[in-house]
């Protein structure tokens, strides 16, 4: 009985490992997640827009970027944005299972 459960556990672990290594989200999916989660829309350049109260928008400039794709089962992305008034927004996320999850969101005004 124990051998059977051990084999099932090993097979499930291998399948999970394979799934995680083949479903790391990419940077394009990060920008889609960023728009849905924090209303920050980035374009092809380093300029982004953020929706603020009502229907007004503010322009953000990407002043820092850190992307780690070298991990086998996940990746991390960190971005720092600054608006015209000098307010900074720091977003760090982990990508795993085809999605991104927030590690840190820090808005300094």
C-alpha cells in the first residue's frame, strides 16, 4: 500500500514539475496582468499610463526594470514607474502556473 502511494506521489510530482516548467508566463502576460490588476497600461516604449480617480489618466515613465527568467519553475518581474510629480510606484510579481501574483506593490507619493 505504501509503495503504491509513493509511486503515485512521485508521478504527480513529476507531472507538477513538468507543468510548472512549461507554463511560466512571459513579459507580455505581465503587462496584461498589470493593466487588469493595477490599471497601468504600458505600450511598446517605456511610457505607461495609469487610470486615476474618475476617467483621468497620468503618464508614468519606467525608471527601473528587473526581469528574472532563469528560474526553472517560475519567473519574477520588478518594475518601477514614476509620474510627472515624482511619485513612484514599485510593482514586483512572481509568475507561476501561467499567471502573475503580486509580491510587492508600493506607491510613494
